């Protein structure tokens, strides 16, 4: 597949210029050459494909041969992810992104050790964009600021699919019929508290005998859900 680069916006011009960090990466790191085909995207579904026509030290231009728009997918895949330690959260964002998540909502769970910092959302967004480029995604996931249990209950009451190792229901038993959104809840390393479990109404499911780390559980669950909704 063609390499993907990010631009702030995609004009209707026949020639598009890419500069800044994206150009630096293409020229200095990837060593792209004249006539190589690439794809550029604005991360909101707009994309253009073309061949490199010119290169200089800080930018390059492509001759557009194709362009299009990728519609948002339905159902929207939303993951409410309990905050984990910074390195684990980075890994989590990467895994959820390549698994096709549409929206990530960090969760201030009772047993979350880590705390959201002022620059966290910006950093997580950068991680997600890098993962999108690696996985050739043209529409980037939305990453929100961290919410409390009260806030997510107010917003999604009754719609949760909660990963709960003590549930008698299996993830594979889920049925998805004309849903606009799938709201998956992944708890912290210490588990979701009994109080939180009682508040997170909806469907509680387990993924098997094995208990996955918080950073990996969402990825595995999304993979199963993508299969159940026949997207994969």
C-alpha cells in the first residue's frame, strides 16, 4: 500500500504541496524520490493520491491523479479506556487506533493510578496520528479529554459493553443490529470497582479464561467486535 502523509487541508488544486514535519520525514527519513506515488489526507476523510513531481529540502509537490472522501463508518466504535501509566497509555492509543477505533474517551476510574496531564490529549492525538499513518488510515480517531464515571454514565447510560472478567456472558454472544454506536468500557489494571460496575449499565461480557492487561484488552475486544459486525 502507498505511504500516507498528513496535510492540514486538501485543496481542489491539481498540484498539492507538502511541507513541515511531514515533508522532512518523507525526504530525510523515507528518502522518497520523484515519481513515487503517495496518499495525503487531512484526517477527516478527505484524501488525494498522486506522484511526487518536485522535491527540495523542506517540501515536495505531488501531481494529483485521484481524490476522494471516506465517509464515517457505522456503527461508531467508541472505547472508554481507564487511564493507565503514560507508557502504557501510549501503547493503548496505538493499538486501539490500528484496530479501527473511532473515538477514545480516557476514563478517570477509581483504581486508575495515572492522572491526566494538561498536555495529555495533545500527546495522545499525536500518537494516534502516527498510528494512522502506519496503518494507512485516512480518517483519524477523536481523542477526548478524560471524563469521570459520573460524566460517562450521564452520556452513555445503558449503552455500555463492559469488559468484566466475572460476567457469565461471552463477548462472542453479542448481537449488533442497526446500532449507531458501540460503547466499549475497558477498566484499569486493578479492575473496575463494584460501585462502578453497578453504575455502568448495559451488557457486561468476558473475553475468555485469560485476563488481559488494560492496555491490550481494548485491542482484543475491538478485533472481535470488528468481526462480529462483519467489518473485518
